[in-house]
């Protein structure tokens, strides 16, 4: 014989247990909490949320890393900076590259030929000056010294070398092509 039991009825008993089914409900009534509005979140749901969030952050970080290494503009930007033979040995020229807000320095080194670097010191962004001795670039702000043939740091507070500007010669004109950060 099956007996129907109302779980909200305090007087109902379960045949198998012999306990009052309503005793569980009594303490809920005494404790004023809106139990009907409570949503149960299991450990499995929490774990899914945490793993999904970690996966999304991993993918977003990877995408940002890839985007950060893509070139900012077109791959090649040829900007004329001088004519071939215009600069004598130990002569130099400052030019705007890649736009009017940044500059480069073109130097005709004895025995080496033409080299170009960004003229912005990597320490505190002061302009570097070629000393004319065929060996050094000097940052007057904090006495930084760079090798003119390589752009590497020789002395002073800068810790990074000068960014190299790639040059190309076409039909007697020297072009600055792109900045190579180092």
C-alpha cells in the first residue's frame, strides 16, 4: 500500500524511516531566509566556470602577444634621406623617420660607409650626436656613449643599443626603409 506524503505537512511520517518528514522544514521556517530564491551552485559548475575563464584569459593573452609582434604599419616605407655622394666621410645628417615626430641620423663612416640609427637615446629619449671621430655617438643629457659602427652602448646610463634604420639605395637616392628595434 502506498501512502501519499506532503513534504510541507509537519505531521506526515515516512514509513521506511519512522521519523517526521516535517522536522527538516521546521528549522527552515524559524530561520528567516528566502530558500525558494536560492540557486544551488555545485562544485562542478564552479570548476567549469574557473577553467573556462582561465582558458579564455590564456587565449586572449596569446592573441595579444601575436598582435603585439605584428608590424605597426606597412612592412616597407621608403623615405628618401639623401643622394649618393652627398655626404663626405665623417659627415652626418638628421632626418625625419618614420614620420615628423621621430628622427634618425645618417652617418658616412670612414671605411664602413653609410649607417643609420634612430637618434633617440634609449635611456631618456634625448637626441644623440655624432662626434665626427668615426667611432662614437654621444648623448649629451647623461653622457651616454654609443659605438658608431654598431650602435651598441659603450658607456653611460643607457642599457640598450640604438635602434637600427635599414637603408636602401635606388637610382642614386638613399632611402630609409624601416626601423629595426634591438
